[in-house]
C-alpha cells in the first residue's frame, strides 16, 4: 500500500559510452536522472553543457516529421484498431529504418512540398470560384468585359449599394441633362450592378457625381471576351486544377506506405532530443561523465550487474535520507492498479505516504455499482469490458480504465441483484407478474428512505477509512500527536454528530436511534 521505495544512484562512466548508457537506461525506463551538483573544487574538470545547435537541428527534423505525419495520416489505409496502441517492431527492423533515416527525412520534405502544392492549388480553386461568383451578376452585360468605350465615350462598370434610389438618380441625370447614361445590369440582396456610359469631355465631373451617390468602379481589365466565355474558361481551369490535385494526392497515397517508417524515425529523433536535453543534468569531462538519479530499490542489483557487464562504469547506490524526497512510483495488485489513473489525475501521494489506490478502489467500484444498481446493465458492462481487457491489445492507461469499468460492472451486478433490478423490471414482466419482488435485500423504489439510510452509512464508513489512512501516514512518520489531534478527535466529533442527527435520519428505526 506504499509507494515503491527508491534509491539514489550515482554513475561514473567513460565519455565514449555516454550515449549508449543513456539509451539503455531510457529503454529500461527505470531511472529518473537528477541535476548533478558539481563541487567547486571539481568545477575546472567537469562541465554541464547543452548543445543548443544540435537541439535546434533536432527540433527542425521533428517538426518536419510531425507535419508530414499529419499530412499522410489522412491517406493511411491500414486497418485502425478499436483502441489506439503503440506499434510493436523488432530490433532488426528498427535498426534498418534508423540506418536510412536521412532518406526518410528527405521523403518527408517531398511530402511537405507536395502538400504545399495541393494547398496552393486549392487556394487557386477558391480564388477561381470567387471570381465566378463575382462575374455571374454581369452575365447580361451586352459588352465584352474588356470593352472600355469609344473615342468620345467611356464605359464604366460598377456597383451601387442596394439602398441607392436608381430611379431618382436616372431622373436627376435626365433633368440636369448630364452627359452620361446609367443602365442597371443586375441586382441582388446587397448590390446593384450597373454599366455607365460617360462622355470623355465630362468624365471627371460625371464620375464625381456617381461616386457621391455610392457608385464603386469595378475593373475587369484582366478579362477579355464575354462573361459567359470567361466563366466557362475558369470552370475548365478548375477542372484541370482538381485533376492536378488528384494526381498529387495519389503521390501522397504512395508516401503513406512509409508511414510506419516515419513514425519510427520520429520516435528516434524525439529520444535523441530528450537525451540532448538530459545533458544539462549530467557532468562531463574530456574522458568521463557522471550522472545521478533515482532507481527502484527492488531492481538495483539487476541493473548494476547489467551496467558492469556491458560497460566500464562505477555505480554507487544509497538509500534516500529521511528528509529526502524521491520520485513517486506506484505498484499495486489487480484491484488497486485499476484506479491509479484516477489518483494520478488529481495528485499522486507523497513519496513517504501510503498509496491510497488499494483502499480507494473497492469504494469507487462499490459506489459506482450502487449508483447504477442494475444487474443487467452491469452484466453487459462486465462482459464487454472483460472481453476487451483479455482479448484486445491496449495502452497501459486504457487497460487500467477498461479493468476499472469491468470491476465496476461486477459491483453493479452485485447491487442490482440485491435490489432486484435486471434491466429495470424486465424479469417480473417476463414472468408475467410486474409486481413480483425479486430483490435479495430490498427494493429501493419501494423503500427510498431505507436506501438513504444505508447510503449515509456507506458514506460515513468511507470518511472514517479515509481518516484512518491519514492516521496511518502520521504514525508511519512517527507524528503521533498529529494523528491524535488531526484524526482521533475528528473520529470523536463525527461519531457524536452522527449520534446527534441519527433520530431524524429517514429510515432509521426509532429503537436504533434511542439505543
């Protein structure tokens, strides 16, 4: 019920073996490296340096790999598992992929180039569609789009806001005998599309008058021919662009075949980066390096033996000092392991406290089952989660969650059977008597106050057990007065309070309250 005991390990090794030793420790996943403090008298021998250039280079490679993974994952045709899991790979295949990692990186850059081309082509399609949308209102224009007028006249194409009074503007033009002609081509919910013919000798004054009335000139100088001709041409260009996109997407589909290799190289460079960052905690000289870290006590001998057999190292291990904090590592049995994810989600216990999972897990499952309390649903949940737990390959966190749901399903069956609930009232209906009571204990629908009484009792037990764990932690640390004042007195207070309110709790027999 306690966290795993950790020992402090100091290792001295040859500088040439540093990468291999760090890689092995990382593979084992059992050592947390700490920042080593260099004594002043050794400051001229050992240094702690991080190669920022190397880290920056690794960041660039990781970014390229990440972006390429996000691109070609859409074209991955591999069968997706029900639950996300890491892919297993043997060491031989792994080394083959790492050997050609530069080639994989080059392909990733090609992937990004192709993807950038696709994005650019899609932007071109969007611009073309927008152009078509802008041209459609002018489909009844009796001139070609590039027509600008004659020797004596200028043709302007533009828009008025929909609130403009075109009839009044045309009347004013006629009354004032202005040298221009205003023709409405089209109109929608936002704008009025108009073609205006202006005599060149009065062009400036006429334009000023039109702009005062909300006229905005539209320039179609990039087009030639009629609106219909241009729309058809642009639509054909869009078809060609889409065909090009399909061709480039087929290239990405081919690259999706090496998705697994890209993932392996991504992991390789991610580990490389972590190792480079770890160098800030490692002291090194020209010939040797030193590191310190925490290692579980139960595997100390095995780890030291492997390190000594493989490399020339000197390893020193000691127990943690009484006031020294060490990393928290939990180790529980079948039931306690199921709730480790919930504990980690809130806060892990202190390294010298009891692990609450073994005690908490039964309460979690029993309370879950009490709230759902239908044996039929619990049976379905327990069988489904049990099948997944036993037959499906799962990540560790997912495996714990599925186990928790499986055990909670068993607890639900227990409470459902006690309360006589099997898919609601299904069994009595199936037996032809919907009023039949099949509860082993009692029916909470008929006796809700009785259920409330027992629920309160379970809650009190839960609180008392939690206080007991608090007392246990104090006693382990020899803080006996803390246990007395912070736990025992609370027991007395809660017990007195319970006895005080017991007579008014619904469902409690009067004789029990009096006693």
